[in-house]
């Protein structure tokens, strides 16, 4: 059971940032395992159990990232990550193309949310086509999102919208190349107790209707096959 991260967790993250080399990591590996990796697994397990119970038919899985960087993608960086995260998602070889819940802990703070790391252009085209067919459904979700302050929509945009939006409220979706609905915070006290468990449960519960909307996009018809008007 997750009981909280510790001061040693934070010290390790800052330590690996400034000493990103094998010798330092090996000397502090037990701290990493005990105060960083294991608590992240325990937190991920609790949130997975919570979400999987609410959506038992989706076959969701929980993943915790490895601290080791892919040696093919170091690009001058050290061999270790300075943050860890867990994700809750459907199993897929192309995990970046599917909606995912996540929590990440970094030296400066933490973030959680739901969204895509790298959706396919076709997925976003299907999203726009679905909104075109029924703009009221997404407008309802957007109004609900805008009424609260905990989670915000963040998008990576095209230089120009892909198509005219049905309403001003829906314009972000017609510019978006990818998106997340997320919360970003500093190293708050709740991280060091079980309070973060309840915080994440509340955030993920709020995000479930949005996940339900996006997770079915792959089954939508290909808008490129639509007959020309």
C-alpha cells in the first residue's frame, strides 16, 4: 500500500539530475528502489485498481516507466531519467496513439492527467469528424471542463486549423495536433502521504467521461472515405 513519497525521493531526483552517471546511480540504487520506484509502483497499483474497477471491460493495464533512457536516444543526455511516471491504458503496440491516464513525479513538481502522447493524424481527423456529426456532445464536455480549475486542456497545435469549428467553444480541437487534459503542480505536501491517492482518484474520476469519448475513436469510420458532397 502506498504511504507517500519521502524527502529521500526528492533528494534522489535532484541527485540524478546533477550526477547523471552510472557510478553515482549504482551508489544510490537502493535509495532509488526503496524511495522512488517502489512507491511509484504502489501508487500506480492503487490507481489502476480504482480505474480498472470502474471500466472492467476495457482490459486496462498499468505501466511504470524505467529510469534507464533508451541508449539510442540519449542525444547528449545522461543514461538515466530524473522523473518517473505510471500510466493506465489499454494494451497496444502503438501505445502513443491511444488515450492514457498518467501521473509523473519530477524534481520540481508533479503532473497528472489523461491524453495522447502522439496521436495519429487519422485519430485527430476522426475526432474532428465525430465533433462535426455531434458537436453538442463535445460542447457539453468542454463546458464541464471550463467550470473547474483543477484540470486544463493543453494542446500542441497545427499552424492553421484543419477545418472551421462548429463553435468558438470547440475551436481548440480543430487546431490540435495532440492534446492532454492535465494538472501541473509543485511538490505539494500531499505527495508525502496518502492524500495524493485521493487527489488522483478525484482527478481520474473527473476525466473518465473524456477517456470514454476518446477511447472509442479508433472504431469510427475513416473520414477520408466519406463521399464528396
